[in-house]
C-alpha cells in the first residue's frame, strides 16, 4: 500500500516513528514550575528598577504622583547646579577610587598568583574580611582616622572631601580587583616570565612587557567594576564627606526629607545606563580574554 502525500512529508521531516515519539515527550511539571518561578523572581528583582526608569519620564512635581509622560525631568537636571555638582563629585570620586583600587589590586593579584605561599591564604582571608565587613563599620572607623590624619598629623590632603571619598570608596573595590587579577594570572602559564628572567631581563622590564600585558584584560575589567562599585558607596560617603563635596547618593538621601522629585529618577536612570555599559564592557573584556565567572569565584575562596 502506497504512502499518502502527508505521510511522505512527515517522514522526510522526521516527524514519524521514534523521532515523533521523542518530540512528543512532555517535560516534567517540576521543570515548568521552576522556570515559571525563576521568571517571577527575576520580575520581582527588576520591577523596582523598571518602575524608577518609567517614573523618570514623569512630568509631575513629585516622583510618586504621575502627571504625564515627558522628558522634563531630564531637562531639569541642566537647570539645577546642586544636582550637577553632586553627579560631578560622584563621577570624579569613582574615577579616582577606581585608579587607586586598580593600582593596589593589580599588584596584590599579581603577588598572590606569581608568588604563592602560606602568606597567600592569610592575605586572601584579609581581603575576604574587607569584602564582608559591613559598610557602617568601615564608615565609623574611617571618620576618626581621616580626622586624625588631617588635623592631628597635619596631612591637609585628608581634609579634602574628594580625597576622603576616594579613599573610602576604594576599600571594597581593591579586594574585587585583586580577585579578578589573581583569577586571570592563575590560569596563565608563567613560562614567558621565567624565560625573561633567564635572559637577564630586569624585573621591571619583565613586569612591563610580559606580566602586565597578560593581566591587562583583568586590570581593565577590575577598573570598570571598581568604578561602578564606587558610584554606589552611600554609607561611607555620608560619614566621610565634607561641606561642598556631597556625592550623588548622599544628595538623594537628603532629598527624601522634602520628597523625591522626577529629576532624581532621571539621574538614577542615566547612572543605571552608565553602569550597564560598564558591566557590558567588563563581560566583553573577560570573554575575549578567556576568563569566566567560575575562575573569579574560585579565587575569592582561595581556590
């Protein structure tokens, strides 16, 4: 008995016989439930961010009172020097803190990767301690220390608000950069550096021409992460700031007393986009360099 035209088409597409039965196998209900649960969790986490982005286009006087859709809040930023000053201080502070964290973290990461020993475990423990210490503890400790250095010791630079904010913001970021650089170099062969030493190259030349280029993707990624982390250092900034150098997070906290306005959401949206761009660059740099999140997670635990 000859095949019908429909059966011939189905057979060509592999939709009959065992293939058809395998395609009709239903997924367990637990998989479907977990997928739905994951989507709900992601919506719960990102819903506040989505709301603040939407309300940044509110034309009303207060943020919570929707009046209409427009870009008035973004235009208001150009008319308020206080907002511009707060954003400028935050960006400058984040940039300087990223430089400090990258310099210290790069040297620490290279030392842990190329000169391992018992001290490495102690140093990793110290970095982990810095990472998990509550910010309020760091803030309370930094304030009298800055006052002591600036007034008692006479180091006037620590009386400057930008210096205080930069140093305070670089603490946690330095640990993060150290993790990333160590994870990068642990996976790289040290034969090139050993060959350079065998050829009597000066240590500085070996570092500049071999070690640093090998670690450069991690250094760039660490710099961008340190920059984004420093933008959101609220508690430490509230303690160590001085008059005239109020960063953006502290400005937002003070604005709560009179009620949040749409321009607050507008600046937050701009900073969100800036953070997303920085994180995208970090992912691109690490991907092109062959690094992954697993290696960074392992180095954070001393692996």
